[in-house]
C-alpha cells in the first residue's frame, strides 16, 4: 500500500455532483493498493496514520496525533499512486491492484482504520470519478509505502 497523507483544516469529496462526505480538521489519506497487499499492511498502515504526531501542541511543535486533536480522517482510493513513469510519458498502472482485488482491501482498510481511530472515517466512492477539495494545513504532506516501512 502506498498513501499520501495531508494534514487538512478541511476536506470534502464530491461524486457525480453530490457531496459524499467531508471532514473538518484532520487527515486526508489518498490510498493506492497493490495486488500483494494484505491484512498486515492494513493493520500497520492504519496504526501508523492514526498515531502520526503531525499536529501542533500548545507550544507550536508537531507533537499531537489526529486522535489527540479529535480530528477526522478521510480515505480516498487512488490507483494512480502506483504509476510507473520510468519509460515514456504515459504512466503504467500495472502495479496497482485491479478493482476486484483492490476494492475489498480498501473496504477492509476503511473498517480497520475506523476501529483504530474510534470513529467512522469519511470516504469517497471506490472507482468513481471524484472531486476532492482540501485545505492543506501547513502544508504538511507525508508519503508512506508499506513496502518501505521506516
């Protein structure tokens, strides 16, 4: 799994002209899934995201997690995070899991991270064309790949 995490003051997702979900202050997670991703990736990444200390404390130091601040999380599926661009100018998405594999993994990820967070997370619609709006706070943007656990 590969994700881009953005600390946001607000975010929303619109599908087919209708607002599907929104959060106030929290984390927007763009999630790409590979065919080999499994429950260990889901568990590790969910805990890592929820425990990331990237919100300011009273002293202005990034020392608080989304749980500490009571913030929300929005998870959006994004197969393009696995784009291969080494050859030519048209990205290849061969590393991205096909929808029939990726969607159940995405659903399990959403359920698991909701459990770790202790409340429901906002989502888009898997496989749909979506318009995601956000106000990146900081800006703070972090990339995590479960194949490179650091």
